[in-house]
């Protein structure tokens, strides 16, 4: 089992949902507001620091998750999205 985690600009959420549907992801969880600071600056979703982030999580079997990761990276890159980051993380256990 693997977990695909996407940290993306909140304005990209609908496009990400469409991409997940297009690749037949088995489901996903959205954490609508993720605040932080990184290489692109502060993201707090307020007037001082516009550009809130969102977190999207997909769980799937290893091979499917790897294919989903590769396809989502390809789609992100094709859009010229330089903010979103994707991570593929092994899941040792779930209950």
C-alpha cells in the first residue's frame, strides 16, 4: 500500500479532482487549507500571504499508486505548475 500526497495551490483543487477522476483514482481525501512556508514563500491564505495551499491524499495498492503518482506529475508539469509538490510514501500499516 502507498500513499500519494499532493500539496497544491488551493486554486488548483478542481483541476486536481478532474485529473484524479481521469486516472480512475479509487478515492481521495482533501484537507482544504494547509498553511506553511517554503521555497515559494508563505502560504496562509490571508490578505498578507495570499495563495492558500490544499492537501490531497490518495491511498492505493503499490503498482496503482506508482502509476497515479507518475501520471499526476506528468499532468502537473504539462500545466507549468511550479507550486504543487507530490510525494509517494509507503504505508507500513493501516487499521
